[in-house]
């Protein structure tokens, strides 16, 4: 009897536990198969997610930020929760958002739209104002809330130096594409790739989320301080000479690193939408690479270098200037129409005698030799500088349909041939760098996975010998000293050449009123650290480059020697001798 | 034959004892199932919480990166050329001219070179490593242990 009683108790407990277990199992199965849970799992299994990797930053050669990123907001409206539109619009207006833009976007929404983007790339300040309003509205139980307003933070481009080096930098539009300059040229490495992908919603699979790499950071050869200095000098020069535009390029002739590059006008890159106003019509964004022009007498340095290198002339070769010369049946005269009598080659350069240089190219050299050297200096071909929108200029060659024999003479002094400032700088680098012509570039280094890869110096050719390069540099330095040029900088020996060029008219012939004034020079002559190219378009106060362009070159060099720690020649040689 | 029957009858379990055994077995199975379910639940909850934490930290990283970018840009704006020139001007500094500079030879001085933004000590990208204990089966575990002990104690 006692055993039976125990059995009953045990059976009861077992049945109870079994029932409980079965109930739990049934409940688990019921929950797993319930339509609510099934719906959640099916909908949440994978979700679309946007990844906006930051665009790579751009630094100058000393680590100052030229282009960075900032937080901006996409502001949207969730239509599924029936927003109170008057309240929403009032809040938007109070936040300082563009109401017209918002209304326009709302008008584009379809009837079955669930979400509208009211505005994008909204500044953090405005978005925070709207967030504050939203919080205040939501805290008021009697008022209408602004729950339907949705904020999505993402990156936007920011240029802390506004318009500094803008012609070289370019800009990024709201679709994260770089336009012009560095931003366009290196868009593929700067831009991280924004992706919209399906990711598992299950938190246990969080490790399956992809790691979207950010854009690569790059360092430019540009020196911010030098850039600011030359922009300031250029701005003042435009005022003092009343020129229509100006360009200054500074390059290290040993490496091809562009230290500064500026042309006018410049653009506040944070307000790139104003580009059509700042650059009306066909105005080039960066004249240093995109505007070819007839350089005039600055290109005499290339003619003379070719003639010296080929052995056609020597520095002491004497030419008797009668004031004119016939080349290809056309008469060529000097810039002043005068006859300068006996001149050695240094005198020809110092006095910038067209007749002498035409004699050198057409009599002492021949067309094959002359054009061979011009091509070796890279004329007629783009330099390949790593900036978008470079043009190549034009060097007409014998055999071309529009080449005329007189151009063998005129090309010798830079008329009838078009170049960009960067082409002239690259060509002149051969003269300043022992005959080795360097590839001009703006990219100093790129950073990938924390490692910095520096750009190597590239020699693109050796158009002349070291001896010729040294000789022409000496001749040019002597020429500047002989004429007591306004380009001379006390304490520093500089080589250089002015250029006052006529401007061809589209219908043929040359402009009688306006000229292009240029100066190209480098220094210190025995150990060049910089090449400077100055170009003023249509200066009005004076036509002579020796009056308007040479002093600007001097101002630039005076800044450069300070910013680049280049001591005066005497001090430097004394230090080297220790 | 009778003797045999008598012996079987003497050693045969009592019915209540058999019932107890079945109930015990059932309860044991139930407890085992409950333990397995509990462990599964515990691990799942732990994994889910860890996953949520990963998601939260990822979002935090993204937010921090944006804050860093904002701060860096703001710092750059505050130290821009224009801002620094204004500050220098306000402090009565003026740009030096070449003739105002005295050069002094300093032994070992090297001129300012371009910046190096490499991450210090950075060699390779670090990828998260999942220990084999979290992924290998019991069979793999025993095989690896055996291989490890064989290599440790094997012939030289």
C-alpha cells in the first residue's frame, strides 16, 4: 500500500514535469511559427545599409590640411507616420534651410512615396538647430511633434584655406566626384567608394559587416606658405599693372616638385557652385596648365640652349645686328625696331634681340636641328603633370599644312608657337638642372594602410648637356647683371629672361594694343632651388616685361629665399666651405 | 526447471522499482534537455549581446571618425594662413625680409623636410583572429592535441 502511494506520487510529478516540458516545447514551436515572428525574421534577415567612407584628405608638403571632411546631414521626412506638414515646414524655415529647395523636393515626391529627402549637405549648425526644435516639440505633450523629420549624418568636403591653391586643388561636388585639379586627377584614390549593400540584421552576424576602406590621404608638393605668398604677390601685381590675369608657378628644378602654382581668378572651394560666376565663359580654371599662349622672348633661352648644345654658336660668337633679317621671305625686326650692331650671344639675350635669335635658328641652325631641340624640350606636348585639364600648346613643324618658313625665325623668339606656363617651366628645368629635364608633379606622397609612399623624381629627358646647361645659366645671369635687371635680388645670383609677346588675333595678325609679359628665372645659379615663372596677361600700365614682370619675379624670389631657408650666396658658400 | 523459475523470481525487480527507473531516466533526459536548452540560450544571448555591442561600437567608431574629421577641419581653419597672418599681425609680427635675416651655421642642423604621415610602428593591417577553440570540433580538438603532444615529445 505504501509502495503504491509512492508510485502514484512519482507518476504525478513525472506527468507534471512532462506536461510542463511539452508545454514549453509547444510554446517554442508556436512562437517560432507565429506569423509575427516569421515576419520579423524575414524582414530583418538582411537590411540595406549605406556606407559612406570618408574621402581622403589632402595636405601640403608640411602637413597643413588643404582639403578635409566635415559632417553634413541629409534631412528627410518619413511619410509613413503622417507628419504635420505646416509644423514641419515652420521648423525647417526656423532652422534656416532653403525653403524653396525643400518645396521643390517635396513637389517631386510621388503619391506612394514613403520618404522624402528634404535637403542634403545641410551644415551641422543648421541641422542641430532643427534637432533642437525637434526635441523641444517632442517634449511638449500638447504640441505637434516632429518625429517624422529624419537626420542622416555623412561626410562633406571642406577646404579650410578656402581659395588657397584652389586652381591646383579643384573641388568635389555633392555626388562625391572630384572636378578639376588634384581632386579630379586623383579622384579614384581619394574617393572612398560609397556602397549600399545588404547586411545581415542578425546581431550574431555582426562580424559579417564589410569593412569599407576610406579614401587614401595624399600629400602635395605644394608649400602652403609659399603658395599664400605668391597669391598675395600676384593679387597686388594685377592691381599695380592692371593686367587682365596673372599666373605664377614655382618649381624645384631638381625634383620637379611644384612648390606653388597660382593663376587668377581663384575660387572659394567651399562655394564651388559659384564657379560659373567666377570663371565666366571659357575662362580657364588653371591658366598654368590649361591656357596656351605665345610666350615671346622667354623661349629665347631654349633657342639659345639648342644652338649652344648643337655647336651652332658659342657664347662669344659675334653677330652684327642690322636691325632686320629676312627669313622665309618675311622681314623680322627687333622689339624696338632698332639695329644693335655687334653683339655676342650674351648680348643678344640681354637685349632680347629678335633679329639675332632668328639668325641663330635660321642661319646657324637649320629647321631640323631647331625643331628637334624644341621637341626635346617638350614643346607641343603636354607635360603630363598630375592635374586635370592640361593642354599641350602647339608647335608647328615643317610639313604641317599651316607651317610657314618664316616661323623658323619667329619661333626662335617665341612667336608663332604656343605653350603653357608649365611647359616652359619643365623645359627650363633642363637648363637649371644640369641638362636633365624633370617631370613636374604635384603629388608628393600617398598614404595607404598607414604607410607613406613618396613620388620619385622622374627625368623625362636630357635635351642638352650639363656643360650647355651651365653655360646658358651663366649667360643669362650675366645678361641680367649687364642690363641691371629689376629681377635681380641682392645677395643671390639669378638666371632669367623676360618675355614681351604679341597676342595673336583669332582672325590673323597680332593685337596692336595688348601684350603678354612674362619672366622665367631660377636660382641660385650654382645650385638652383627654384624656378619661377611669371606671366601677366595684357598689363596696361606698361607693356615691357622688364618693367611689369621682372619686379614680380624679384618679389617672389625675395619671399622664396626666406621661406625656403636659402641663405645669400656668400653665406651659403662660406658654410659649404667649412 | 522450477529451481530456475524460483531464482528468476527472486532477482526480478519489483514493479515499483522499474517504474522509478523509467521515471528517473525520463527526468534525467528532461534535465539534460533543459541543460542543453539553457546552455544554447545562454550562448545565443551572449552572442546576440556581443553582436549588438559590435554594432554599437561600429556606429561609435563611425561617429568618432566624423567628429575627428570635424575637429581636424576646424583646427585647420583656425590655423589657416589667413588666420595665422591675422594673429601674427595682431601680435605686431611682420614678415621678415631677406636683409633682416642672420644665418648661423649650426652643426647637425638639417633643413625642414616634407612631412611623413606614416602611422608610427604600423607594419601590417591587423585583422581579427578567431581562436581555433571557438570553431574546431571535438574531433579536431583531440587530433590537434595529439599532434601537438606528438610534436612536443617526439623524436628530435
